């Protein structure tokens, strides 16, 4: 029996649960870093490019914002990975939010 097996068997059920939770959290943190999720100045985490979100937030041009939404929508429909769909959806949501803020919908 290996040292790791002996260590694990000596732990109570609660300790095993806590250690398992810590291990899962560590894996999630590594995966989020590996897939490039970036955070802004706030507590929210958004996938994709911070400069794209910044450009959207700075614009009040409804035609340009709609074009950004449409481009992200097209890319979302042909996305090959979950991450790619996440960031294109993020851009769509940001453009939609900004269009609502500046009154593009009437």
C-alpha cells in the first residue's frame, strides 16, 4: 500500500470530503486559467477580449453595436468549442445590454 493510500485511509469521511472539495476547486482554477477567462476591474469574470467589451461599452452608435451583435451571433452559430461559444455569447450580451442603455430599441 502506498503512502498516499495510507494517508487517505487515515482520514475521516469529513476530512476526505474536504480534501476532495479542495482538489476539485484547484482543478477548476487551473482549467479557468488555461482557457483564458479574464476578469475586469469588478468581481465578474467574462470570457474573451477585454478590449472588445471596452469598445462595446464605449460606443453609442446603434448601427455599429448591432453589427457587433450580428458578428458575434454568426460566430456563435459556427463555434467549434464551448469556450468559443462562451465568448461570442458574452459579446452578444454586452452589445445587447449597451444597445438597451443607449436607446437603440426605441
